[in-house]
């Protein structure tokens, strides 16, 4: 076998460049872009997975559809303030530790 044949690759060359693109790389991937719509079947208040979405209350926010286990949890989600819902207590004993 002749190692110096023109078909062998030498990766130790200082400016080695690959040849042609692979067929899969000639067109950009469409999977990298944001999906058209997202569905969340996990109640954001209880954290429970909702098995059957038919008849469940939901909320549409832009391209996101959020389902809720009950109308009460949907209303609790809507009543949650936009800012952090819990006041973070100051820690007088902290020694350069981050709070939050």
C-alpha cells in the first residue's frame, strides 16, 4: 500500500481543509429554528402531567398553549404576580453569598 498516494488524507498539514460538503450539510437544518407552536401538558401550578387534554382549561400565550388540571389552577396562574411571587428574606449572616 502506497501511503503517499493522492487519495490518502494527511491531517498533520498546517492548513488542512475538508473537501466537499456532505450531502446532509448542503442545506441548512430546519430543526434549529423555533417551532411554530408549543403545547404544555404539565399544569404549571400543581406540576401534574395532564393525560387527557380534552375539555381541560387552557391559556394561549403567543405560540404557547398551556393546559391546566382545573379552572382553579388556571385562575391561580392568572392571579400570580408578574414579578417574583415570594419576598426573598435578607440573610444577615451571609458572608458574600448570593441570595435568590
